[in-house]
């Protein structure tokens, strides 16, 4: 019985090691592909950011955007992001619009690199079947 358990542990450990190696290989491949694509037309490539934050906009100014995020069981969290001239904005920013912000944290605060406005997908009305 102990021999079977030991073999099971060895096999499981080997599978975890292989899975970790494969994930690391995928990550390095993805990074090398993104490095190759970043040398192309910079207006079409996605800006580089480290983290994302999603929720409705609660306040907008010319240089900042404040987004609120609610997670079940936790208090609502608000975050303010600086908008720079090189920040890419996809969609029309307005209060209560749901957005996803790709940002980088700097010493001066969070700087938005990409802001995507999420459009609401209205379900199409189903026609009654005869």
C-alpha cells in the first residue's frame, strides 16, 4: 500500500512539474510574440499595462477618471487614474459607463494606459414560434 502511495505522489509531482514548465514556456512564448509585434505600427498595438480595474465611472475630469468596483462581501472600492496624452480610450467616457482600465502604478499614482468602455449587450427579442 505504501509503495502505491509513493508512486502516486511521484506521478502527481511529475505532472505538476510538467504543467508548471509548460505554463512557463507559454508565458515566454507569449512575451516573445508580443515583443515582435511591438516593433510594428505602434498606433495599432495595445499599450503596455500591468494591472486592470473594472467598474462604472463615478467621476471624470480632463486629466483623471474615477472608477468604482464592488465585489460581493467587500466594501466598494474607488480608484482614480490619471489620463495622459498617450492614454488610449476606446469608446465614449461618461459617468455610469462601465469601463475596464489597464494601468500602471507609478510614484505619482495610477496612470491609465488603456480605457475600454463596455457596451451593454441587449438581448434580442425572440419571435414567437407558431
